[in-house]
């Protein structure tokens, strides 16, 4: 399994948290194996104080509570969630749940 992490932060508001989240996500690869690679993108949207997170899987996955999607994109299927005023340790649990979402068997 590989996890690609990107970020597009417009301000310094989430820089420290995103650094901690990236380090935790890198540890996922050694802690747990998955059949599918995925991409995690951190970003901010102008005039919105929330941290936005996209998790994109090549294959369709089971829904995970709190995440929007899936939406088909060229790289597979993307799920999105925003975070505000939440400790990074709680945020990482939500991201981990989406990264390791169960792949739906193709028919």
C-alpha cells in the first residue's frame, strides 16, 4: 500500500496540525496493510476556516460516517470531509477510517 499526501494550505492556520497528520498517515503504511493505494489531500478554501480533506481511492469503497462522496474522478473515487476546532488526534482517527475503508467487490 502507498499513500500519497498533498497539501494546498492558503494560511498558516493548519500548518502545525497538518504536519502532525502527515506523520501519522505515514505510519499507517507500516501499521496496517490495504489492497488499495490512496491519496490524501489537505487544503483550505478562501473565506472558510475549516481544514478540508479529500481521500481518493482507485476503487469504490464502503461509505464512512461523516465523509461526503464518493464522487468519481479521473484517479478513482474521492470522499471529502471538513474539520474545525477538533484535536488532530481525533482528526487522524477519521482520516484513518477513510483510508482503510472497505473496498466494494467489483461484479
